[in-house]
C-alpha cells in the first residue's frame, strides 16, 4: 500500500475529486494548508501599504491506495490539477505498513 500526498491549488480541488471518483477512488482526507516553493509568495497592496504574502493557500490531499493503482492515481491527479503555471503543486508517495479500520477491525487493503 502507498500513501499519496498531493499539494494542489485550491480551485482545482473539485476537478481532482471528480477525476479520482471516476477511477473509483472514493476516500481521501483534505487539508487546507499554506506554503510556498518556487513561487516564493508575492506582494500585495492593502490600504496603501505594501506587504509580502510569504505563504500561499494550498490544498493537501492524503490518499491511501493499493500498490497496483498508484500510477493511475498519480496520472489522474496530475491531469486534473495541472494548469501549466508555476505553483501547480507536488505529489509525494510513501509506503504504508498497516491500515486498520476502527469500526470493523479490518486491516490493510480491506480497510481502505
């Protein structure tokens, strides 16, 4: 099993969610986060004063999937989240050793 963490632009969340549903990924955790990478933030004007916005709003998705569908999920997220502009985000993949569904006690892929 793998955990896929995707950092995407907030306005792309619905597109990504719909795309993942179409490939039968039905569960995910969504976090509102802030951060920056190559974008390095930007300057804004507020009541005549300029200030720097260092951390930009992003959405972080956590999805745990079976090894066989990892590449399909990555391609789906990439296609749905891509705008072609800086700040589209990143995808991280890591191993998951064990999953337990609290309600039933099911484990691993049965618990996803």
